[in-house]
């Protein structure tokens, strides 16, 4: 198992390097950060542009800039991933990409974590129930909900939820659901109970919106995996041993049916990150989604790179975790 | 066996239940289907006494598995089960999950067909056995594990302590089936139901596993219900037999009675359709015509009547009950408890007294129509003897012709070798996982074999799974390319030709696949399937159509069948379609890769006969790849036995079966169960142990030495050195045919 772990961890290093190259090149060729400045009327003084070019390292060649972006050697101390610096921003001289990223990561993680846990739990539950009652009313209902959820665009469903939240508040005459903002400011200074109610108020709607697509697709996967296992010979043998049905389902069926889901969830993280961009826009959270949108709007290439790299690393790490989990869950992989 | 007793004594066997451990009465199972209710099992009744072994035989769809699943309560919820099944007097039909869990695995256990899928891949072997113990006994985990170890020893698993901690994928198929047996034995059940326990295993492993089952049963005193399609397995391992057909028991009785004096035409037909290892028969097999009934549209009377040569009006009108024949020839009802009785569900079972399969199933049309009640033996006999003597004369002529041919080919001259293989080698690389895909080894599938296939002969390539026989067949067709060696067809070097150059030659070399269900495109009509090779090779439409009609007739199908789709046909008919497709281009050589092993016995015989007829009519050469020595003995002129990529023995069929010289050939022949209770129980056997080693790392010297009984028991230390160091050549060592054993000695086994 140790060898397996080490091998898998080492295996991610070339992928990380490749991800950084791709991230850099993609953003670097996709536009000039100084477009706005150059287009200004009346045209700004060439020295101003030159100064900006130097500040953003645009006076150097692309390979040089990549090297600089990774190592920071030869820079002004505001660049170099290995030194924990993400580069200068176009948004303002004082805009610290790293600090912004860290702050917003906290906000987004709250949303992503809650949504993923909820989606996973509900998906497993729905998948198992659906499989065990195949072709029953509840199976058909869950299937219908699943496909409905899959086919609803996040921004549209987000809007609907927001509207529903407002209507609900009006109905009960009290602010039950917060429909705007992440609520972190409001939570300051509250006691534990206050924080919890605050979190529930602010997080419920966006979490539901964000988890919906993942829940829908994962529950379908879980249903299929579970059905396959329930019809397998070893489940039949487990029953023939005299194990009661619930033990058979939990120990033999569910345990094995979870294995394929780990991969699906790991790959699904990319989808959840996509989802946060839209969800945060709709609910006006100051998270990574907003950071990303701001960066695009201001042609802030280093901020974009930081965001892309972070998503890339997240996906790679999620896959690494899935790989390791696979090894734990399935002995056939472990002993290869 | 009163109600009060089994109410108060639910789990323990009470003396009041007598020695009956399983009592099934009028058990019926119906599945709902889109086309109406499907009666899979109809009114099956039998009793099983303590320690007794009952065999249930039948072809696929006869209801034999469904019956036992119903007893175990393992059928899907939508199945409707009626009637009664009592385990130690306790009714088990209709129990809820909690109640039946107490019986299952405790008083009655089950062994399933496929050991590769019966064990959960994510738990260790030990855990899965211990689980069975813990399900019924309040003991600690340690104690359960200790019991698991004991059980592994009981089923003869080497290094049991180590195996306990291993996962199923680390064990071979035979070992896994032993684990499943160990699980079944865990709580010393009174009844074990084994559903085709060895069908998925190789013959030499089958023998080992059956032995393990037998000894474990002896230890625990469990009674056995052995469900199988293999009459040989039944003959050797059970006391009584029940034959199922169309969801019913159609014949029951002591095993000798049923095998030597069958009272139901179906049982007689089954025995006649088997190619036999133990009989010198170059005669044709006697297939049962037609196909097993569709359960949705069962005929009104006897389910077998449409296929029965004896059938009369009564048979089509009234379904016969399962009755015994009394001394005076009258059919009488006997109680199910009378386990010594021989019963049959046939209105005319007394007419089968002393009948041979050939009396009934050959020249059927004439025999059945002209005979009146009672006169079967006489008229049938004379009619038969004429037909038979004609047939014999023909056979003799044919045999003579073959003998002539082989007479001058003994030294290789005379008849021409049509397909020749020299020093053929095929290694498949094993690559590492990850990006680099380094080559970390190779599977030596075929390791230097040479073969000659002569014109108008059948050469059989025999061996167990993984021996390289199918790879050899594919190499001969150049569907895959060899690592080294030569393949020549009529002197043309196929091995060095390009695909384009090969194409015109492919017309002459055609392939028939094993699985008639997977090898036909379900979306094409039969005509299109058969015509496809013609189109590929550029025949015009009208011409192709005519040819398809010819071909369908040739393989015994109706011309109207051409417009139908494969799923409308039975397995045997599909295989005929596959043969028709292979024949479309008038090939000279057919490579038959296990062509009958997916078929039921009664169907198999018909396909074998067809292949023999086609060979005679069209002058084909067959390379017949098979694991089934009985079929091979029936159909082949010469045999080559393969083991781990090498040919270990080759010779004419007659020589090889009369005096096998290589220990592996001897073991293979010994391991084939004979469908004859007395012979099967008294025959001399040469038994091999263990499993086939990995072809990625074959043993040095003689590849068979790790499993060789001669190496293990007969040879001295100094003699063994030669086996370890020197790979034996394939040469004649004075037995009349070549073998690859340093110390070969011909032995008579049959």
C-alpha cells in the first residue's frame, strides 16, 4: 500500500508541471492585459505604458515570463509561485492576488464542501433506494427528479431559488433565507448559535443550487452500480450464507457499489468548481467565482492564471485522493 | 413430522422428522413476463434423505436451477412460488427474510456455478468464510477465523493459513470454488445444493473440486442435490437421479436404473446423443430432433411429445404423470418417500424396456408411424437393423478409405498436408501500468508448435483453458501475427504475406466461433449474415441470394428462415447459421473453435453430425479446437494435446485414446466423467493436482512437471533432474506415436 501511495503521489508531479505550463500559455496568448490602457482616449503617455509593461513583466519573452512566474528569480519580489507570489495585478498596484485568493477560497470552500457532502450523501441514498426498489413508484420519482435536475441550468435555477426564498420570507413575514451575500460580515461577533443560524440562512439556497447537478448525475451512477452489484453472484452467495437482507445490502452490495462512485466524484469536482462561478454570481458571494469574473473583466492575466492553476490543482488532487481511496476500497488495485 | 414438532424445533433437527432432510412437494414457480405467465417449474416433488446424493439433470431452461433457488428463497420478488419445500420438517416457502435467513447457510447451503463471481472481491477469503459462521453462531471473530481455517483444510486448500488472508482474485478458479464449498460447509448443513458446481472449471480441476466436495460431505454428513447438465458427473457422484424437462421432473430413480434402463424417451435420447469416451463408436450420434419447448407455449400434452419419436395421439392430449411401472407392466403411483422407485412421466414407458437409443432415435419417421402399441421391439428392431447394417457398411467403407490414406501418410508422403505449421511461437507482451508502459514480461501463449492438417481430415487440438489452443487457431488463420514460425497453406507462406495478399486466400480458410449468441450480429437477418462473406468477396446480389438458399438447406435450415433475425433461433440453429456463413465461400479448411461447447447435449449431437456430413460431402479439412475429449474422440481423425503452449502428445485418435503415453493426456482422459455409473465409479484414474501455472512464467524443463503424477510419485530424484532441466522433445518413444515426456509409457485407461 505504501509503494502504491508513493507511486501515485510521484505520478502527479509531471501532471502538475504540465498543468502549470498549459495554464500559463493559455492565458498568456489569450489577450494583452494592457488593452484597456492602450485604447484610452486621449492616448496615455508612452512612458506610462512602458512603466506598466515593466511592472507586469510584459517586456520579457514568454519562456522567460513562465520561468519568472514559477520561480520568481529576477522579478520585483511580487512574482514566483515557489515563493508564494502570484504576480502583479492589473486591477491596482496594491491588489495582492495571493491574499485575495486565500480569503475567497475560504468563502468558496464553505459552499463547495457543503454542496459536495450533501450531494454525495443524497446521491448514495437515492441511488440505493432506487436500485433496491427498481421500477417502483419511488424509483420512477427519483429518476424523474434526477433528470429534471440534470437539465436545469444553474443560473436559471439559482434565480428561481432566490425568488422562492424571497417569497417564502414574505409569506412568513420574517427573513428566513438570505438571498444576497455570503453572510460572513453579518456573522462577525455572533456566538456559536448565531453563527449556525447565520450559516443556515445564507448557505441553504446556494448549496441546494450548487449540489443539484452533481446530486442528479451521481445518484444515477450509484443506482446503476448498485443494480449491478445487487444482481451479482456474490450478493446471492451472501444471502445464501444466511445473512439478513440489510446486512447483505450494507456490507456486500453498498460497499462494492461505492467503488466506481469515487472516480465519478473526483472527476465531478471540476463541474462543481464551474458551478460555483455561476452560483456565486447569482447569490453575490465574494468567493472565488467572483474573483474569476473580476479577473476576466480587468484582463488580469496573473489573477486568471492563479485561479486556473488552483482549479487545476484541485482536480489533480481530487483524482489523487480518489486513486488512493480506490486502493483502500478495492484490493485488486492495491496488489497490482 | 407433525406441525407441533417443527414449530417447537425450528432450527435443530428433531428425531421426529425421520431421516428426510428435504421434502419438496408440488413446487411450482411462475415468472410474470410481457407475453404472459412463464411456468418455469411445474409441480416438482422429491425427498432427500440424510446423507443421500440426488442428481438433477436437464438442459438449459428445464427449470433445474429455478427449483433450487425457490427452495433457498433466492428468486426475485416477482416470482410466484407455490407448493411446499420443507427443510427438516420446517416449511421454507413463503418465509420472510428474517426467518429464511436462519435456515439458509445453516441447515441448507448452496454452491453456485461460477467461482470467479461468487466471492466478493473486496473481502478476504477468511472474512467471507467467517461471516458464514458468524451469521448463525454467537462466537467471537477469532473463533470464527479459526473455524474458517479448519474449513479450508477440509476442502484441501494448500497453505490454508496464508490463503485466509488473501483476496479472491489471488486464487485460481478451482481454489475459489473450494472456498465456496467451505462457506457452504461452515455450519455443517443437512442439505447442500450444488448448482453446476464444476461447469465453469477445466476437467482436471473439476475432478479435484468434486473430490473436495465429496470428502467435505463425508465429514459433515450433508445430503447433496447436485444440479448439472453433465450426465458423467451425475453418474459418478449421486445415488439417485431426477431428469427435468420443460419445468417438470420426467424421470426419477436410482442412478443405475435411470442410466441402464431409462423409462422416458427423453432420458434415453439424452444418453444416445452423448459422444462417449468409453465406447468404440465411429457411428453417428443420435440427436433428439427439434428444440426444447418454449415455456410460454407449452404443448397441451407431454412437453416432450413434439420431439418424441414414440409420440402418439394420447401424448399430445394428456400430460403423463410421474409413475412407476409395476411387475405386470401397469403404471402405478408410488409415494414420493419411496426413494427406491423408478418413475417416469411417459404414457408408454413400458415399451422402452431394453430399448437402445438407436432403436428410437434413428429412422424415426418410419419406426414411429408403422409401429402399433406393443410391437415396438419387433417391428422397430427389424426396421432398425436394416438401416443400421446399411449405415455400418457405409461406415466401414469410410473407415477403410481413411485407413488407406493414413497408411501411406505415416511417413508424411501420400496425402498432402493442406495447412502446415512449423515452430510457431506467439508471445503477448505484458506492459507496466503508467505512462511508460515498459515491457515487463510476456505471456508465452504458444511456444513452438508444429502441426500438419491433411486434406479431408479432422485434426483436433485439445487442452484446458489457457493452453494456447485458440491462439494457435487464430495464428493459423493469421488473424493475429506470430512472434516467429511459419504457417503455410498449400505451400504458400501465410506468415509472411500482407493483409492484401492474404485476402484471396481467406476464402479457403474459414472460422466457426464458439458462442453462437455473440458471433451473429443481432441486427442482421440470417440471409444477410450468411451473404456477408459473399458480398465482401464481390459476388453479385442475385448470385449471393441463390447461394444463401443453398447454404441454408445444406446446414438443415429452412429457406424461409433467411428473413428472420438471430434471436429467433435456438443455440443449435444459430450454430448452423454460423456454419453456413463459414461455408459461403466454399472453403477448403474450417477452423472450428469449440463449436459445440456452448450447446446442450441433445442439440450438440445434431451439430456434430452436420459437421461430419459436411466434411464427407464437401471434402473439408477441419481443425477442431476443443476441451471436450469425448467430442474429440467422436469426431477427430488425429489429435494433438496441448499444455501450456506446447504439444505434449499427438497421434491418431485411435492410438491416443487406446494407449495415451503422456501423463497429461492420461490425466485428461481420466478426468472426463463417463456417463455410466458402474464404469465411472470403478475406473482407474490418473489424477493431477494443482492448477495450470502462469504462461508468463512456465516451469523450466518439462512444463507439466509441477502437476505431473509420474514426477511426484514414480520417478527417483536422479530421474527428476532430467524433467527439471531438459524440455522433452515431441518424439515417438516406442508407443507408436510422438509424445513429449522423458519417461512416457502407454497406459490403457478405457
